[in-house]
C-alpha cells in the first residue's frame, strides 16, 4: 500500500507515555496486511484478534482447537469486544460458543481459567439452564448471549 510505515506485524506493544497501545500508535488495524488477514474471518479490537477458521464442533472440540492454535475460545470482556464477536457471527450466519461456562458451579459463569465473568450480554430471560443441561454460552447474530448445551455443534471463534 501507499499509506506509509504502519509498524511491524506482531508488535502488539504495551501502553507507553501516550497512553495508546502499540496497535493504536502504529495504526496496525488499518495496515493492508491486517485488513487482508482478517477478511472475512477475523476482527481486531485493541490488542486482541478474534478469528474463526470455519470449523464447527462441540464446546470441548472448539476449546481444544483454539488452545492448540495458541489462543483460546473468544471471551469478550466489554461491549467493543462483544460487537466484534457479533459481527463475525452475523457475517457467517452461525452462532459461536464463548470461553465462558458454568460447568463447575450451576449459575456461576466463569472464564476458562475459572475466574468469574466481568461482562455479560444475556438475552432477556437468559441464562435459564433450559432442561437443566445448559452450561455453555452461545452468541446470537444480535450479539445477545444464551446459555446452551455444551454438546451443540457451533462455529469456532478463537481470540489471540
Ligand atoms: C431453547 C429456547 C430457550 C433457550 C434455550 C434453547 P428450543 O430452544 O430457545 O428460550 O433458553 O437455550 O435451547 O429447545 O426451544 O429449540
Ligand atoms: Ca438458555
């Protein structure tokens, strides 16, 4: 491209004196390399990249695949990250599992490391643990969350 130096790929950087992250300082999100790599399967939000490979499977399958790739299942921690997840779900017209569940203790949703969630975007009436078998979390194309059986087969969405 002709947009000048955007910094090097992989330079995620820590926040410096400017208060901006390395990505923001270098405008990596606008680099033609990132635009190409994230089309149409990924989204960059700050220092996080959400990416699907198109694979579909149950929660355990998807969790394992993300970890083997060096990432983890998407775990949006704020509205901006959830909007990125929503956009990928919408584009592919398939819902995804998050890296969030209440397998350990019914009603207590945690990240994969067991810590309690700091953000949620439940659909009204959810989570309802329908039929007593819903311990995983799917995202609809509206961006809203529903607890769902971990045995469902949904689209993979990892974060890196
Ligand atoms: C269920 C309903 C319910 C939701 C469950 C779903 P189903 O779908 O949409 O509102 O809370 O998670 O499984 O079983 O009626 O097709
Ligand atoms: Ca439910």
